[in-house]
C-alpha cells in the first residue's frame, strides 16, 4: 500500500506548482504526484495565449484587472478571491520566471511583450510565442527535479477518493466531517488497483472538455477529479458555466481535440467576419472581436445558425506577416499544413468547448468541503471566474492557489496522521470487458447529447431531454462498472457521464441567463445571485 505525506492527483500547472511550493518549504515531507498518462500531457501543455498579470505599472494596475475579471464573471465572481488572485498573481508569475520559464520580450528586448485578449482593458498577457503552456509545463517539470522528495508516478489513474465510506460507514451529502485518506488508483502498467494513502490529498485533475463533440481539450480532460469529488459526497458548484472558446479551427475531419486559434490572434488584430466577408461583432458588442468569450461565442453561434453556415472566419490577411509568423508559429504552421494561408485566406473557425468555470468548491486556501482534501486548478470553483472566465486567468489561478494550498498544508500537516485499515480494492465477481464498443459508443452518444442539448444555447425542453438520455447512459455504464474489470476508458466514461449530469442539472437549476449559461426560456438575468451548489 503506497503512502505519502501529500498525494497530488495531476501533473499540470496546478499539481506541479503545489508540489514545488510544498517541497521548497519542507524537504522532510514525501510528495507523490500522479499523472494518468505521461507527466507532461495536460491542458496546461496546450495553453497558447499566455498568463494574465498586471505587469506594466505605467499603464495597468490591479483595479483594472480586478474590474475586467468581475465584468467577465457577470456578477458571480467572489470579489475577495478576484482580489487575491490578481494581487498575488505577479509574484507567482515572477516565481515561475525565476524557475526558468521563458516569456517573449518586446522589440527593445528588455521588457516583456504583453499581449491583449478579449475582455482585458490593457495589454497584460505574458506569453511564449503561441506555446505558453508548453513552456510553463516544461519549466515546472524541470523544477520538480531539484526536489528529491517529489516523486512523479506516470500512468497512474486515480479512480476514487478514500473516505469513511471505505471503512464501512455510511457517508451521505449531509454527513459532517467527511475525511479524505487518499485514493484508489489504477496502475496502468500492471492493471492492478492500488491503495494510495496520504495525510493530505490535492485534486488537480483539470477540466472535462471531452463531454462535448468539439473541444480544444486533450483526451485526458474527462473531469475525473470533479466526478470523484461528487461520488465522495463533496461539494461542487457552478457546473453550468462551460466556456466555449469562440475560435477553434473548423475541423470537418472530426479531429479530437480541435486545434485552437488563440484569442491572442484577435488581440493582434485578427477580425471575425462572416464567410462573405462582413465584420459582425460590432452588431453584438462595442468591443467588437475582443468582447468577452461568452458574448463572442454566442454571436458566432447565432450567425452560423441564422445563415445556415458551418463556420465563420477570422481575417488575418491584413496583418504583418513576419510578426505574425514570429508570434504564432504553431498556428501559422497548422493552417499552412491544411492549405490555409492566413495572409491570403480567411481562417475558418467555430466555437468549441474549452474550459470549466465550475467544479470542486474551495475556499481561499483551496480547502474543499472534505477534511484533508484540497483542490487546485481547472477542476475547482474558487470563485474567481464566476459565470465566465476572463482569458488567460486560469494558469494564474492555478499558480496562486498552488501557493496558498502549500502554505495551508505546511501549517497543518504535522497534526495529521495516516489512516490505517483501508481495505484493498475488491474486484471479486468482475470479468474482463468483452466489447469495447459498449464504451466507445456510449462516449459518442454522450458527446452528441451534450453538444445538441446542453451547448451554447439551452432551453428547458433540451435540458429535460438531455437528462432522460443521460439517465439511460448512466444506468448502462454503472452496470458495466459493477461487473467488469476496470479500464481507464470505462472510468473516464463513467466520470464524463457524471460531469454531463452535473452540467445539465446545474443548468436546469439556473432559471436565468448569466455569463456562459444562456437559456431561451429565461433570457434575462435575475436580480439576486446564487451559486448552484451540489
Ligand atoms: P491540467 O493541466 O489539465 O492537468 C491535469 C492533470 O491531471 C494531468 O496531469 C492529468 O494526467 C492528471 N489527471 C487527470 N485525471 C487524472 C486521474 N484520474 N488520475 C491521475 N491523474 C489525472 N489558460 C490560460 O490561462 N491561458 C491560456 O493561454 C490558455 N490556453 C489554453 C489553450 C488550450 C488549447 C486549452 C485546452 C486550455 C487553455 N487554457 C489557457 C486553460 C488552461 O490551460 C487550463 O485551465 C490549465 O492549464 C489547467 O491546469 P490544471 O493543472 O488544473 O490541469
Ligand atoms: C487562447 O489562447 O485563446 C486561450 C486563452 C485562454 O483560454 O485563457
């Protein structure tokens, strides 16, 4: 039975920064980081645009970044959390620079080249070409090597959080003081399920974009942490606020994931147009192509539906070719590989699921509703994003909360003891899966249900229909789960169905339109505010 002082589920920006910050202060603590595939594979790695932070104090200040974040959040962000993240953000960014992260410099090669993205009133996005996430992931993984007390276990898939339930007690959503003792984990190399116990556990498992047909998220983004938390009877919140990025590359071949055309391209001067070349965003918002994402994605959805067209276009033909190629080498290369020359042709784009604003409910130290359990990064609902995330605020949130969790863990861990008596995983009565098609087909069905009925525009009828379909999938999958030996694919499907259920249920609970949640039955905002806590 592997045990550690700290067990961290996830090796993206959230998990690694938490591990590093704990290790920096406490070389005596054993820190186990699990990654369900290779350590570098994460949403973090694919981040393009950059990380937002108030940097150029000649023009920018905290109050502007705070106001932009609150404005995007459509009155549902927690102002205290927004202040914390914005004000602590520059320190955390400076730290990752000190740890070796490279950001592009401007023409003078002295100051960082700050970009602008939708909803930001100033240029404040630090970036490394269009590969910012790759660079941050690289630097963080490199930094972990300095700490012998951090162990990264690759291809270890966490299945369930351990609580009193596994000691034979009944645990319900109203049970007080539910504690977490670690996790059951599928070792993908041996196909055995191992019991990882820990004094504290940190869930940093990222998002869940894979519930939709079109998503910018890699296939690992199956909402495992949020689903585990829900099963452990912990609190999740605001799951209806699913962010669709306005500009994924139109992808008729059905590539998974969809390739992202960074918002920074619009910050650089790219303009959204209909296929016949008309700029349309000013019909929807005075900020035009740089309005916040919810507004742009809905506008594109509306244009596509009313025109009966499969995509709109991003016009970059007027932009400086050399600077564009230098700033966006990956985007340029991808377009050219498909025969799209961004300086001759408009780039065909569509909205795609991109980010979960809701998730595991935490306080300002990343503490969840379960004792000894923290959560960090995209799997959380910290209160920063409210009803809609401001571009490039998520990497920042991961770093700020990684630091805060470390501070809290360090002060508490000496009073916590490892739990003994957790039984080993029992797979008696299960058999090898016979037909993978049962899993792959259900996954396709889930994506269809969510994309057709719980997408950018919702209605009561669509949500009710989604619930009925999800219920069938849920029952079929539970039956498979109870009778077959576990595979990562089955666990992911099960988790994604839970996420689909949580998104749909939260959407049904919100009888108004706010931020990313738009329903034709209640097109206006309510005067009072509420989180959809579950
Ligand atoms: P991730 O980076 O996704 O890491 C999750 C980790 O958890 C992985 O290591 C995974 O293996 C592990 N894991 C998951 N499930 C399990 C399990 N069951 N057991 C064990 N391990 C598990 N944000 C910005 O701020 N700026 C941007 O420019 C930006 N661009 C983006 C571009 C794209 C294409 C995408 C997809 C996202 C972008 N985002 C951006 C969002 C941002 O990248 C993510 O929100 C952020 O990186 C999430 O970090 P994380 O550490 O929480 O999760
Ligand atoms: C992008 O580069 O457009 C993504 C930025 C983000 O999701 O924050």
